């Protein structure tokens, strides 16, 4: 690394320490030319994949867009903000774990539906009706059956 004071190309690491959070490394360096010391930090850089929309355009992955989708579906529903934050975080982790440079927006939409199915059945049906472009009552019946099937995210009825 170049010295920020004299521009010499050769500097030496004097000390390295991992931050308390464990996500960065602090390094004390000394220039071999001017003998001045300085500090550098190394941080992990995670790049989210580009989202490929249905019309072929690409845009940056946006956690805010996912959160607003949840907000619309969950409008006036009894779901805590913490639960939504956790669901949005899980989706982000799944997208990162794919390790791909691009992801289809449809795939993200399916992840949102999976999370909504776990959180609130009414919100799931609201989202699905727009996302899947329901055309008639049969489409709603099919979605309702999906949330009522045991082992597929349905909640047990209270006795």
C-alpha cells in the first residue's frame, strides 16, 4: 500500500487487530521511506446481484422495495416490525447465498411469498393476488387452499 504522506510504494504492517464486531481488520502501517505511521481498515464488501425485471431491464437489489412490498401486503395486519425486519433479512441472505451476479425478480417475489405465508395468511393472499395477477375467484380459492394445507405454512386453529 502506498504511503499517504510521501507516496512511497512500500509500507510495512506494524500491528493488526480484528474489530470487536469481527467484520473489519485495523492495521497500523509504517512507511519505509519517510518512517511515518498511519492506520488502514479492511472491510468485507458484499455485492448483491442485479435484479432482472420481467421486461429484461436490470436494477440494483433494493431492500427498501422488498420492505415496501411487505408493508402493502401487511397493511393493518397484526405483524410486528421485528418479524418483517427478520423476513427481509432472510431474503437478503438467501439472495447473497446464491452467489450469482444476477437474479430474476420473479425469484425474489417467490421468496417474499414464502415469508409472507409464514407471517400472515391474509397478507400472503393479498400479495399473491397482485403478484400472480389473479383473474377470478378460483384463483383466490386456490391460494386459500395453499395456506390451509397442513405442513405448508398454515397455522393451527385455536381450540
